[in-house]
C-alpha cells in the first residue's frame, strides 16, 4: 500500500487564502536554520516522490525550475515549494517533483465575495468565522518555523480549520447557498488533489505531500477512504 505523509504548512509568500501567517525575513540565518530542521525531519520519512501545491499543468515549468536548482542555476524563492520541497527532493536525489494542484474557475463565487456577503447579510456567522480566523493565525515572530509547522499539523488545529470551513457552508439565505457556492469548489479542488496523488502513486511508493495546512483534513480523509493509502503522521518526524 502507498504510504503518504502530508506536511501541512503556511504560505511563505503572498496568498489569497482566508488567513495567513505574518512572515519576517525568512532569508535570515536564524530562519534558514529553522527551515533546515523541517527539511531534515521530512527527509527521515524517506519519500521517493514529493508532491507540491502547484497546478498540474505547470508540472513542466516546475521541473525546469527544479533542474535549474540542481544545476546551481537558481536561487531558491521564499516559498514552501522551494524551501521545503526543492531542498528535500534535491538532498534525496530525486530526479523530479510533482505538481498536483488545480485552481480553475468553475463559475463559483470567490471566498472574498462570500465573506463580503456574510459581513453585510449574515453578521453573526461572519463574526464567528472571523473569531476562528483570529485564533488560527499563528504569529511567526513568536515561534520558530519548525515549532510553527509542528503546531499546524496537530490534530486539534487541523480539526479547528475544518470546523471554520463548515461554518462557511452555513452562509446564505433561503435557496441562495452563498457559502456552498465556494465550498463546492473547495471540495472539488481537494478531490482533484487526491485524484492527482493517486495518479502519480504506485503501491510501494512513499509520497510526501507539501501543502497548505487547510487542505490536510480533506485530503487525508479522501486518501484514507479510498483504501489505497496509508497515512503516516508527520508528527512522528517533526
């Protein structure tokens, strides 16, 4: 059976996510040492494939960048794809990395539109979601990066994130399911992540998925329910 370890992370660069982590200078010696601890930890899983939160159609471009890095022709960007993914893959001597994300617009409302509607029309639910968001934001200046990654992958944190998304599904009035208009896209995206993982996996593979922590609950659920994958907890290594 394929073993998968999911590393839930924060987005080091700009993001349109519902919430984000405040980042400081991640090129500093101190922060690079903390990133090194995460890379060393995930390498202990000994993955033979590393899947990344990059749109599948950009797989060729992703691997062009990766090979530039292997050839010392690329300075790593400050994002989790390069800092965690490229570093670990290179040190494990992987020939390629795998883009498995999907971000197509299927005519749904954006999360921003949903939240703007809720703020005006459903204040109580908006405020509840905003309370979740404020609790889920973990200031980086109060933690080491390796500590932050460990916190993001704790079961109670992952469940709280999913709770927040379920409250988004409550947004709407009558038969106008405003929140679900975005949630259907969110579920579709995570199902596609699962399907793309299945496509690149063979029975004896050890796959590391590096992805925003908000995805962990659903992707892990779909992997488990397929009967094709064994989930290895990242907490065993961090």
